[in-house]
C-alpha cells in the first residue's frame, strides 16, 4: 500500500516537474510559432511560404498554427497571451490589431528594422506601413496592400452582350450593369426584389456585396463623405451627412429597389463567393484574398475591375501584417522569418499563390504579381488603386463596431429598415464603443 | 467483547478510507475545475480585465453596465425563453419515447438506438449537420415543406420557415435542434420506467383503469422524482447547450441578436472583445439564474411531493 502510494506521489511529482519544464524552459530548438487564419487556399499559401523558408534556411523551423477564422484567431491570441505562452508571430489585419497594440502585446520593430540589412521601409507602400504604426512605433510589417475591387464573370458579360466595367465607371453604371445581368433561368432580365413566391427567381444575380462598414466606407469617401468624425481619434460614426446617406441609400437600393443582389435567404443558402465560383453571380465586390479561390474556376473567364466612382476614385485599405508578440520566446528566429516573408523572395512566393497584393513595391510590379498567364488579367487594378486607398480607424474597439454595424446594415439591406432609423441606430449604439476604445 | 467491537470499527475506518480515496479524484476535479474557476470568476467580475493587462478594481461597475446593456438583456431573455420552452419539451419528448419504447417488441431496439444516436454525435458535427438541414433553399427540411407547392412556397401557399434569416424561425430552429439530443434523459427515463413494479399495473388492469388514469395516477407519481431530477439537470444544462448551435449554426443572429444566448454573449464578450471582467460578471448572472431555476423547481417538487405524500 505504502509502496503504491509512494509510486503515485513520485509519478505526480514527475508530471508536475515536466509540466513546469515545458512552460518555462529554454526556447532553443523550438520552432517559431506563427498564428494565422484563412480559407484552405490561403492556409496552403502560408504552408508554401513556410516550406520554402525551411528549405532555404537550414535548421530554421516554423510551426504554423491555423485558426479557423478571424474570431478564433483573436480568442487564441488573447488566451495564449493571458496564459503566458503566446505565439511568436501572428498575422492580423490592421482593423483588428488595435486592441492588442493598445495593451502592449505587440513588440515594436523599429530597432530591428533599423538594424536589418534585408528590410528597408522605403521598399514598401507607405499607406500599408502607416496602418501598423501605433503611438509612433512600427508594430507590425504589412505583407499586403490590397483594396476593394469588382470581380466579374467575363463569360456572362460576353453571353449577354453587356459592356465590361472600365476605369472611371460610376455607381450608376454599376447599377445598370447589375440590372442587365440579373437573369432568370431562361436568360431573361428579371427584377429580383421578390425573394419568395415569385413566378421566377433570378438564376444569376448582378452583383454581390457584403453589407459591412468596410464595403460601405470607400463608397462614402468617394462621394465626399466620412465614416467617422475623426479618423485618428474617432468618437462616432458620421453616416448622417448627405454624402454618406446617399452612398448608404444606394447600397440598400441594390436589394430593396433593384433586386440585383441576392436576398438574405439566398446568401445563407450559398454565400457570394461560392455563388460567383459557381457562375451564378456576375460581379462581386471583394478584396484580393478571393483570388486564390477563384483561380480554381475552369468553367468561365473572369477578371477584375476598379470600384465604381461617385466623385473621385477612393479605395479602402485591406492589409494584413506579421506582428511579433512581446512575450515571444524566439524573437530572433521570429524576426529572421519576418525578414524572409517580407523580403523579395517571401513576397514573391505569397504573390504567386494569388493571395496578396504584395506590400513590397518592386515585387508588386513584377511578374510574380502581374503574371499575364494567371487570372485576373487586370491585376494592375489593385496597383492603380494603391494611391487612392484610405485606412479605416484602428481604435481598439473596432472589431465590436464592425460586428455591431454588420447586423444593422444587414437588416437595412435585406429587411429594408428606414434609412433614418438605420443611421440613428448605428450612431447611438456605436458611441459607447468608440468611447471605450483606445487610439494609437 | 472488546475484540468483537474493534473489528467492526476497523472495518468502518477502512471503508471510510476507501470512500475518501474513491472520492478524492472527483473532489480534486470539482475543486480544481469548478469551484476554483467559479471563485476566480467571482473575483474577476468586480475587475476591469482584458486578459492582456493586469486586472484593475471596478467594484460593481460591470454589473451596472450589464443592466444597461441591450445585448445582454436580449441574451438573458433569449436564455430564459429557451429554458422555459425547450426543457419541458425535451423532458416530455424523452418521457413519451420512454413510455412508448419500454416494452419488448419488434423494432423497439432500433427505435431506442435512433432516439439515443443524435446525443452521440459530436456537437460541432451536429451543428454543421443542422446548418445543412436548415439551408433555406437547398436544405432537405424546406425542400420537403415545398412539396406540393409552387414557386418556392409550401402546399398551403406559405413561405417555408426562414430558419437562418428570420428571428422567430431561428429561435425555433435552435429549440428543434435541442430536442433531438435528449438521448441521456430518454435512457434514464427508460430505465426508471422498466424498474417500476409490475404488480401495480396488474392491479390497475384488474380495476379496468384507463391508460390515462394509469399514466396520471401510477406512472407519473412513481417516476416524478426521476423526472424532477432530470428537469433540474436539463434546466441547468440548457444555459450551456445553446452555445454550440448559436455559435455554429446561427452565429447569434439573425440580427439583432435573435439567438444570442448568455453563453454566446459571455464567449464573445470575453474572448472576441477581450472584456473578460465584464464577461465574468455576465457569467455570475448566469450562475445566479441557474440557482434560481433550481430553487424554483425544488419548491415545485416539494409541493408536488406534499400533494402526493411521496
């Protein structure tokens, strides 16, 4: 009995010791842990990058930690930081990194950048670099400088004899084009405002656009309006200005007045990206990240066009960056991987997968990104948009504000809520969130 | 005499030691995984804590903020309504199936397996399965409802339920999902029914009692303690088992927060928005709600026992 008890005690002690050991030991020999999320095609792109790095640098190891989505990544990052075992690196959009930057979770990189013989900040698009500066410090390094664009099914345009979108096309052009391309199963133009019970429903919808702030913002800016009262220290949404109201009204009308975007039931049944992929959506407003998925299309030709214009061409920045955690155990090894991923070679590898518009200026202008043999043929659209893109606020509560506004805008587009009510609800409900937020 | 008295005493001491030894793993688990986290949650609920920086004292601010938070109020209401509707339905369904399937008959074994099977499916897989079943256009449920109808309508000329886009249908969908996972309750009630004495039923048959009389005066009173226990357990669990369906199938929507239950609210507030102190306060409210539900049911059971002199 005593022997057994002693054995159990010894085993417990051993487990406790080894348990502690794994939590506080040396980092030597441990792989660099990189936390990312994305669609399977995007994750494959990161695996390609990591594989290339490990082959190029003998002895370097990078472990990819794959979160299922953005929210899962945020939860994993927060809990791992709280638990004292954060990943060395994580990849995050500038819209969501504010809450971590405000809490000093992210390691400033200025000293490492200054000492680097590989990275020169001047090689990168300033708008993307600037989005990841917090209180004057460069916290993360942007891997891409994407923006919103209109993907379109060229084959459908040709079939129905509709002119393809060109640079400088207007919002009215988009509505006209989408109306001409919303067709029933006989190929006839149809107004898809009646979702259920109609004799015929659209087999092809003219356009797909998510009812979110990030989709609405460039339209408001293009019309001369603003999304928030102060981009650096926002305190409220300003969709009550005439310019913003018009842009929002027009977005809602795509569903409520023209019926050219799928209904909420249709979106739930098949999301816009799948709908485009299956040839049932003529145009889709989305960022560059959809490209990897769309390159699997074999049944039709597709391309990309710039956003339609109100008064001036304005885009919205979509940028993700590599960030190092303050609590990283392998900071030097993590930095070496960052240098590789951000360097020409790493940027070429990711660009070749179609996932990103490289933030490295030279790489973005190379065949790695503008490869004429790979769709979209008109990738130049993304580069032309770079001088016009603006960033959304990086206030620490922005994820909450986006989630809140998504629900309200979704009801506006699909349920047809009154515009005044929508704007008022967005304003009153988001004010406390802005008040709670921290700005860099 | 003394040697005769010391032997049972030794046996008692030994059995007590064995009892303590056997209970120790459970107690360690209970303390380490339930009581300590509950106390930590209690502590955090009076702090402003974001998981990333040290907590700061907030007093009752979190609770004051919760009382003014419209999303929390919706989540609280959704959870209470879910418990009030789903728990009686789940227990009634399990009882009905147990009474139907307690006899030996052809096909009963298969039917019992079918009733239990959904409980064995992992929660995420179960959620994904329902995501397909609820698909408004291509899902089998709405396809079936459209049989005999025209232009996407049912045979009665009505729009089939918009499970994922209409708030009421979505709430009904979550309750529907929960009904099929009453397998454990069903098994316990099946065992309880099979354990009831046969002679009572034989006497009832001799006295020409109707089926309803037998159910009301024999089966229900005899099974009442088990039913009460299961109802309490289900009420407590109902605050938890809304999480995966709301997280996987409806994502708390359709807007505005139609299927955001307390469990999802706590998860989103704590882990997505990093308001851990605030989430802890909401968790505490959830615990108090559980205690209140148990207390109310306990009082009802006591009244029932007094009435039947059980």
